[in-house]
């Protein structure tokens, strides 16, 4: 009997800001060949000797130039069948809170960005798992105070409080 492997080689991060009392999330428009033309959010492959949360911070910085004021484990993993790799991909998700006036600087992977409210964001996300993640982020990180035990120190320590 054949088995489909489960692989965790990526991390993703949802950037959230407070815009005059309303939470907004950052969407990025893909310009590179993978998922070209799709609205998504920062994500990427975990490098050797890198932790998933470090990957999330690095990808956020590389793709958007943003540095969060706070980082949390989303307490959720995206998962999907990847036919290219013939595996079940598991992608730990993170939530990065950024300053309302933080400037976005896109790299070549993206050609546009939009800060949107959650209602505006949902129809633009192409995959059900992404919409479920954003609904979870809204419910657990915006509509209520995030659980402090999910907070990840930004000072280089890898421990979660």
C-alpha cells in the first residue's frame, strides 16, 4: 500500500494593522511564475537551521519590507495536497501586527499590494484554506485579544511565552 508523505517545508504570515480603529490585512499580488496573478500573503520555504517563525519574519521582510511590532503563532496550519511534490503540505501560519503607517516595499515576487478589511479580503483569496485562515485570524486576533501564550519574542529568543 502506498502512502502520501506529509511535509512541512514552508511558513506563512498574515500582516495585520490598525487603520483608524478598523483592522486591515495585507494582500500581495503575485508577479512571479508560481501563482502568477493571485492575491495572497507572505509565505516561503524554511531555510536550513531556520525555525518556522524565523522564516515567517524573513519572508515578511523580504517580500514587503515590513517588521512587525508583535508576532504570534496563528495556532493554525494550512494544509493541502501538493500534486507537484505528491505530498500533503502543512504550512504553519503566523500573525504579524505592524504599525499603521509602516511602508510596504515589494520585492520582485509581487507587483501590487492592498490593505483591506477582512470582508473585502475574503473574495480575493483563491483557496478555501486561505479564507479559513483569515477567518480564524479575524476571530482570534482581531475580535478578541490574542492569547499571550502564542506570542513569539522578537528579540531573537525562540521561546513562546
